[in-house]
């Protein structure tokens, strides 16, 4: 019959599959940086120079010798001792009372978010997110055919007054909202942290309209100022909040260790969903994280990261204020990102391409983080990975290109 016509074999689900702007950019930068040095403000990762690789090397050497089942399957829900340590971690660092039965170890927070959708969402369901929101969750949840609706943010986080308006509006049309997805601390891509009042209001709204909340806490441990906030989950009295955790941003993205903490009724289904998916999260990584927690090393690793990234954040904010004083940008107190609004007429994808080609600076066009067209002139800048001595230079080059394009349009 010859070469198959693959198009006719694809599932209709592929219509919801788009490339991640972050992953695409990272691939382009990896290729480019083989040819010449690039100043990258692109990927949202911890700085390899800050991560304690020596500690991991020593732990790994010990674990591989001592744990007979280190390269065998673990239970799908995770190594039991790690689940217990995570439950303790949530108490110590998040003020959340929980137990290991409500914790499942996942392949990063990414898998936790995917499984939430598998277990709870079906085509047509309405999910409300911050606008903009984390692009991979948007891309992933679209695979399930859900209807994503955005609520605008200001510097205090999601506008919960608008959230309630939206829920009412939908209700009047006979449509019920199933889930609210929020990244309340150091949000990706905006860097914004939701204040306590809004957090409380969001929970009140979820209760009033009988909606579940998914709280993505990927950046909860990278907080650079004294901010009186606590996780939504710690204030949840009804069991409405599903907590997606990740060790990626403090301990390292390549470990691929995250978790989901949820009421046991939900966790049971999550377990059934995860078992055939991957058998278990990578076992050596689970043991490394287990030992980091057990030996009380997380606090020091976190403090070292905070010190480094706070400094880089300050350098980037200063550079933006110096070289691009007329442009709007966010001022994060947590996380790894700053959003920058380019002049209206500059399209962010084209801008990022030219910036990389001509000025050897990498940024992420933020359009796909937005739910509508409002992000077409916005770029996301990461400060955690950048070399401190190159931050000012990188921003200066961004300003140069903005100046050139502003003259043309
Ligand atoms: C908001 C948010 N949630 C979840 C993740 C997932 O990270 P991981 O799968 O490495 O835990 C990321 C990574 O960038 C993120 O920014």
C-alpha cells in the first residue's frame, strides 16, 4: 500500500496540540549557543551554578549502594518514606496539616497537573485561570477539550471581583464552572503574588459556587520579600483545594519530582490513573529528594537559591528601569519571571526572533500564556538563569531593538 496517510490515523485530540513556546525557544537557543554566546532570559529554571550538585553526587553514591531497590519500581503513589516526608514538609513549610495517604509523588508538578485533568475534566468543562497563566497547563488541559476562561490580574493577583462576575455571568447562561486554576505565588509568567485578602476571597467564591481549586505551588519557596501570604490549601476548611507541588525550582528540574496532595477520594482515582501511565516517578530521584528532606537540607538549599535569584531580580529590575523606563513591567516578589509589555505595535514572536538573531539575547514571547489576543506584544523575562554580569547588557540590547522598531512603526 506504500506510505500511510498519517493524517487519517491521528486522534482528533491533536487539534488541541500546540508547541510550547518555551520548549521551542530552548531548542533554538541550544542550537544557537553552539555557534556563539547567548544571553538567555528564556527558560524558567534554577541556575545550575546554584544547585548543590556535589550534595546530590554524594547522596546518590550512598543511595545506590545502600538501597537494594534503587533501580526497581516503587509503588505508583511514590516511595512511602518520601510521601511521609512530603506530608511533614507541607506542615513545616506550608502550614498544611495532611498525611501521607493524601500525597502522591509525581513526575514533576507537570504530571500532577495532567493527572488532575485526567481525573476531573471532560470535554466542554469550564476552567477558570489567571490571565495570563502557565502555558504548559493551558496546553495540557486543552488536550482534554476543556473550555479555558481567563480572569485578569493586577499587582495583587487574580481580580477575584472579576472572577465572581465571570462565574455569575456563566451561571446565568446555564454554564457551571468546575475548576479554578491558580498559581498564587510568583506566578508564571507574570511573577505576581496574590495577596492574602484575594486568596481568602477566592476560597469564599469557590465555596459559594461549589467549585474545586487547583493550587499550583511551583514557586512557593522562592520568595524574596516579607509577604504575609500562605497557601490557599492551608486555609481550606472544606477540602476544596487540590495542591500541586514541585521540587523542581529549588532542587532541580531534572530530578522530575513533584507531588499532588488532595482529599483521599480524589487521590484514589489519581492512583488508578497514574499506575498504568508510568508505573512510578524515577526512583533514584525520589530517594535523593527523600534524603534531602530527611537530613533537613532543603532549608539551606532554598536560602542559597533565594539569595542568588533575589540579587539577579534586583539587577534586572534596575536594568529595566534604566534602559526601558517607559515600558510597563511586573515587579515580582517571588518566582523567576518578569513580564514586559513592548510598545503596542511590536509583535512578540517576531521581536524574540530578531533579538536572538541580531542581538544574541533570548526571551520568551508570552502570547500563548494569554487566553486571548491581549499578550501579542508581551515578553517573559527569566532572571534566575542569567549570569549577573550580563543582565544589564541583555536588557540594554532589548532596549536597543525596541528603539529601532519603534522608529520603524
Ligand atoms: C507554574 C508551574 N507549574 C508547574 C511547573 C512544572 O514544573 P515541573 O514539572 O518541573 O515540576 C512549572 C514549570 O515551569 C511552572 O512554572
